[in-house]
């Protein structure tokens, strides 16, 4: 992984250097007189920031069309690797195998946490790591076992293509079992909607997606928030990556430049993520 980390660092430095040459002009100026399309897919945590950036770019230049789809990190990596999209987003670092197979370049433009969430009506606001593992493994099945109501726990998870799921599974569950009977939802947005609609639900979402419709659950005494992720006290965190097949060129390179520019980093912060700069 050191080799790939070095690659990320060098590419990021190169892009930032390119941005610096634009002087004090707006980062959107680089899209003037351009025409074409950018296709993006993959991690769903990325979508709010990506959409906001795309809207600004297309408003500045209607001759550019940007499409953004989800599908999960695995889908984004596969689709960009197969040339189906220009940018494949992932909420995890692509594996060595994926990098070698597809010739990927990786650009980290934000940091995010993955937090446990319950319905606001739920009295349970904190769990230990051991309790969380037991809940997701299906060994604890009633909220009363962790200090809540005498009601069955409705478990929600993501499919195996999800980078959010992978980070949660590795860092929150320590690669423990996830009950195969758990309800599977396709995105961070769908997870939030499901938990908000079910008084006895428990699930996990990108910290950037947490709002008043769901309640974050403290894990071992630490509540998942942007501040605790930034401070490093909340450990279930990951980078948000945009991946390209080979070195990006044209509009694709300019879009990634924009995400790394001060304006793009401000968008990331506004959408609930921690900028890398």
C-alpha cells in the first residue's frame, strides 16, 4: 500500500500545482470554452458534493453535461476500470488487485466517518463495540438487551459492493459477522430513509449524511460527528476517493482539479465532509 499511497500523494500534488497556476481566478474559469460530457458513478456518500460541484460547473458552462450515478464503491471502481464512466467514486481505497487490473489513479478529496444510527424515538443512544458486533451478528435481537424497549431489533445493512459497508465491517465490527437476514438497502440515502421510518431500526451511514431524521449512536462513548472524526477520537473513518483509469485528461482532469480547489473543498465541507486541505 505504500506504493499506492505515494501515487495518491504525487497525483494530488500535481493537481494542486495545476490549480495554483490558475492564480486568483475562480476555479470555474477553467471550464470556459469547453464542451463535452463527464460520466461519474460509484460511492453514494460522494453524491451530494459531486452534484453540487456539477451544478456549479454546468451553470457556468451549459455546454458541459455531467451525469452522476450511485451503485456503490465496487460498481464505481469496476465501471471506471471498464471504461463505462470517466470517474468511479469509492469510499475505500481500491485494492492492489483492482489498481493493477484497471490501471487506476486515485484522488482523495475528503474524509468521512461511518456512524451507527437509530430512529429518533429509540431510547438507546450508546453501545459498546461488543454490543454492536452482537447486534449485527444477530446474537442480540431485542432492544431490551441493550437498555431499550422490549421490541425486536430491525437490522439494516448495505450490499457487499458498498464502501460504506466495508469500512463499517472492518473498523466498527472488526470483520465480524453480519446477519444474513438483515435488510439490505442500496445507498446512504436509502439507509437514512429506512431508519427514519422504522422506530426499531439500526443501521449505519456516512457521517456526512446524518441529520435530524436519524440519531447517531455513541460507540464506546464517542458520538460519530465531523468533529470527532476530525480529531481522530471516532475511529470508523475513511477517505472519499475519485478514481480514473490512467491519468485523467480533459474535462475529467478539470473536474478533479475543481474538487481539490478551495471552492471544491468548501463544497465538501458544506456537505458534511472533512476537506483534505
